[in-house]
């Protein structure tokens, strides 16, 4: 740091801070990040050279890093000096904190909610009135006067005033620091609470109002049972809602706290040894668990990750961080419809999270645990309704498959987790064209054959015979029995081979690797076929379908015959797993 910067920081330390206690609170927002992990990393970096670094969740879902609060008089000069000394980004700006939500930084600051303040109203028109008692008349339900309220407030110590601020923040009307200083920000919050609860708008709490405010807040917090918990097996200290969850079991890499009393809340602590490769593997595995909804923002960083999920019933948040060869973190699952208490609990968990170095749940290799079983360490793995095969038919990753593969799906994925949607259907043959949400780069693209194939020619079918359990397509060899269907359908071909249900939608290729057809699913309920008999849509029908869907199919030409290994590789590279989810 330059000498001038150090000198300025000394001045900055001596500069007056309002913190909600003088003529208005102003925040200096210096940065915003889309994920909590990224925001925490930046806040930690700024805190090495700046004071008053705070972090808040924004109403947009992003996370803001801000300095302050400052008085309205001091804020512009602070902004200018910090910019001039290169300590903050040039696009930093002042704001009133109205978009700030739960505080995540500094760590351990406790839960503080900073919602948007009530909008200012236009001043009432000036009218001539007779002089009247300047003190508002309290509503009949209160036996206290404004003088009583002032006297009661003067008797409060700092901790009691902080308790009022916390309660006002939880009520959604306070956006200042929990400092115990009753300034303009706290006065406005008290007024807003009084208006919301049909009390006289004094900006000072009468004793009965203070009892009501604190009683309601303490009842809410008490109902959660927030308390520091040390999980010795996982090596984690964290604040948990002990009234809503209780420890059930530890099975590496998870320590589970299940709901109690039908709360619908679940906590899972994450603990294992590992490196960045293990962190990335865990990031992938967490998203396969049924307890983590598939929809929601998520991000893998260098040494941490966050996963947010949401479905019709639940909100989920997962955080994990790698430090000194140990991966520690947590998941909070919370029922929808109780957002305010969830934000409070999540903020307390974040603030109270402390990895205890030297202790992890014993697991040899987290990557090896992803073995296709229905459960991982006692947690159910999300499974698709069905999994079939598909054929890459364009360089952008468009896929040809069967209507049976994607019928009745609320979500369709290609490969591990690439979302896709149906963009064309041929009802007569059962062909479906899928277009990925994000462009893919397939290893190989099918080229439909243009020449006829001799009867009893050798063919191969590539497909996910075991519906993805093996993680790669299998190759089944057979012969072309006839270049049309049983009833003479020109769009079909009959094959001599035995396929599994997961092979449906996979490519049928000749000895040269050209696409001869797409395997159709068996339908023995309508017509039971003889053993070693399968049907496929032929190459001519596929080409016509793709032309109609504006997909420029590759021409096979006249490639040379391939040996068995080369043929298996080419057929497998053009094949993709198609999964149907509920």
C-alpha cells in the first residue's frame, strides 16, 4: 500500500461514522457478486485494507459488498477520496441500503435484515389550525403517554437498545447497524412498526409496545431454538435451529439432522478430506441427491461452491469450502412459505459456521461412491423416470431419439445434466428431435447412409443398455434382416439382434460407421416379436425428418470399412444418454 493510502486510511478511521445515529445513513456500495462464495471472497480481500466492510444479500438475489454506514454529509467526500486513492472500483456509488437484505459479512456479526425503508410521503398541505397539545394522544389500548415512552427509553442500556433494533430488523422495518444507538434510522423504523401495528406514530416505543415488539421477536427466535452445536465427528461448529432438527446419523461424507415435529426442515453437514478434484466431484454428486432440487443457481469456484435449489415445496441452500485439505460445509432445506424465518436461520448458520481443523468424516474416495446405487451415505439419489439413448445429428448437439423416451417428462436432459427440449416430432415413426438449451460439442455426428445395404449385412447398435448405470454406451452386434417393416413399411427396417429397453433411440450403424437407422422400442403389449427381432427407422426416413426440421444432416459418402474397435468408438461417440425426469 502506498504511504498516501496509509495516511488516508488513518484519516478514514478518525472520520465520524453515523451508523444510523446522526443525520441519516448512507452506504457506499463497491461491488456485487452473483454467488455468496464469490462475495465472501471479495469481502475478505477488501477487509484487509479497508474498515467498515459489510456484505448483504440484495433483493435481486446477488450479494453486495458495501462500506459504511456514513453520514449524508461525509459520504460524498469518503467516496471521492477512496476512488482517488485507488482503494475501491471507479463505479462505486452511494445508496441508502434499501435493497439490502440479510447480512453475511462480517462473519459472526449475527443476523441483521436490512429491507427497503418505507417510501417517503409528500408533506401534508399547510393549513391554519388552532394551537393544540403537541403530544399525540395514544390509542385507548395503551395507558402510556409519550412522556412515559421517553422516560422508558432513557432507562435502557445498550444491550436492550440492540435488542429493539434486532426485533425491528426482523419485522422488516430497520436497515441500520445493530449498535444500540437510537438515531434517525431507528426512529423511522419504530414509526414504521407503530404504523403497521395501528399504534400512535411517535418514533418512540411506549413500554407496552416495547414488550409487544420484543415478545413477538423472542417468541419467533425461541421457537427456532437457535443454538451453537459442535459436531465432533464432522469437525464442525455451527448454529442450528435445534427446535426444528435433531441429529440422526453420520455416514461419510454427511452428518444428518432430520426434521422434528413435522417442521419440514433438514440440515446436512458436509465433512471429508480432499483436494480441488474431490471438491468438484462433491459438487456434481450433491446435485444428484433428491434433497437438492434441480432448479436454481449454482456455482463451483476454485476452493468452494454454492448450490441453491427450489421446487414446489422446498428451498435449499448448500455451501462447501476447501481449506487445508478438508472440505466442510452444510445444506439447509426449508419448506416454502416461511421465508423470513429461513433467512434468519440461514444467516445464523452462515455466521456461526466454523470448521474444526483436524477432524473429518472418514471416506476413502468420494468419487468412487458414485456407483449407481439408489442411496449415497443414506441420502436418496435423484433418478429419472426412464433413460434411453439418442443420436447426435448436428454439430450443435441436436439429438434424434424416440417419442417413448421423452413422453410425459417435465424435464429432459442429455448426458449428465444438459437440459433439452422437443423441437420436432414425427408421430408416424416415433422420431423426436431434441435441441439442447446450451450448445453442445459432440465427439461425433451421425451421417445417414445414402446407399442401400445388402440383406444380412453386419450391423451394430450403440445404446445405454442399462439406462446409464454403466456411464457409457454398449455395443450390440447383429444383422439387417429386411429393409422394411413387417407390413412392408418403407420407413422401417427389421434387425436380427437382441436389445435392451435402454438401447431404444440409439444408432444402428453399418460396418463403415454410416447411420443405417434408429432403434425403436419394443412394444410387446401390442405385438410380441420373435426373439432376436427388433425394428428401426431407416436412414432415408431419418434424412427426410431432419430436412423437414431444418437440420442439415451429414452425408455419409462411401467411407471404408472399420475394424471392430474403430466401429465401436465411432458408434459410441455419436450416442448420448437421454433422461426423462418427473
